[in-house]
């Protein structure tokens, strides 16, 4: 309870800073870390409590599915935050550099210079980002969270389809595997 209230208070303060334009460069990272901490100390714990009763396996799969979704969304948020930062830095850099261009006459050459400056600045910023260890770590974390969520959802869907006449991927894989085995047997009988 108290962890959750502290988290809500911190998020309210961060949102207020964003509205007032008082955002520090690392505010997105701080918000992400704070959100994850708040989730893990409160709701995240609920999703890992074992359930009881006849439907416990299904309920556990649902809970783990929700948890993997939340973690995936958090990873995406962190990843997109890292993607936005170089763009903002490039815009700030461009704003100062284009003031010099704006002092002169607006000719096609001026627009060409601006366009080349834009390309060069954005290319540099994103080139640095794509080679940075924090970005690569965020990409890896996002991909892992995405695959975990995908796996959890596939398992949950297959569980839900068990009682229906719909063929699941696992059942189809089993049939295809048996078909391949039968083909091999027929080939070996034909050669023998």
C-alpha cells in the first residue's frame, strides 16, 4: 500500500514537471525506473502469487500473461524514450544552427543548406545512439520482453482452445511431425 502511494506521488510530481517544462534530460529514465519499481513492489507481486482451485493453471497463465504484457509495455516505453532523445537533441542543435541561416536571404541554396544540416545532424545523433551500449541493452530488453509476451499469449490462447474444435499450432505440429515420420517409413519400405 505505502509503496504504491509513494509511486503515485512520484509520478504526479514527474507529470507536473513535464507540464511546466522542468524536465531534466534523464527524467524519462527516472520515470521508467520509478514506474517499474512501483509495479514490482505492488501489483507485480500479485501476478506471481500461486492460485488455488480447479482453474488454477488457467488463472496462473492469465496472471503471467498480464505480467508479461506490463513488462513488455514498460520495455517499449524505455526503448522509445531512448529513440526520442537523439531527435530532441538534434532539434535543439538545429535550432541554434539555423538561426545563422535565417539571418540571410531565403533562397533555394539556403533551404538546401538547411536540409543538408538536418540530415547530417540527425544522422550523427542516431548513429551515436545505435552504437551506444545503453541503446543496445534497451533493444535487447525490449526484444526479450516482446518474445516473452508472445510466448505467454500463445500458451494462453492454446489453453483456451483446448476445449474447442479449433486446431492449435501444437496439434498441427504434431500431425506434421507424424506425417514426416510416415513418409520416411514409406521410403524405407520402398527401398527395402
